[in-house]
């Protein structure tokens, strides 16, 4: 599985991943989140309004069982950690003391 990352760093979102699931077939918008210091993988979902005006979510990617989902998540996390070693975060801080930067 080939995984390509794009740095986001907006809130808890660390990066977005594009995964080549077969030769020439890509899965977009896999999100790498940092929640309370732990990496969490979020797969894309489709949302729509139901007849009762409730929002219904449909998973774009489904897994045969939870073990396969966990294996994918672990592979993505490992690939992200390796990618992050060569693509360091650049943090930009605002000056909150009132002086000029």
C-alpha cells in the first residue's frame, strides 16, 4: 500500500492521506488526527439529510471485520510517523505580548 501525506496542521488535524489501494486506484481524504497526544485515523464518510431531517453518515470504506480496520490504521500510523521524520512540523506562533514581532 502506497500512502502519500499532505501536511495540514489545523486544530487537531495533523495531515491528510491519499492511499493507493490498487494500481492506479486512490482513496482520498483519510485524516490523521492528534487527539490528546494520540494519533487517530479517520476514514472518509458521506453525510446526507434523511427524511426525518437527521444527518445520516455512511462510511465510504467498509471492512470485513474490525481486525482488518485496525491493521489498516496501524499501517497508516506507521507510514505517517516515518513521513513525519523527514517532514518536520513548522510551527508559527503569534505574538501575544502586544509588541512587534
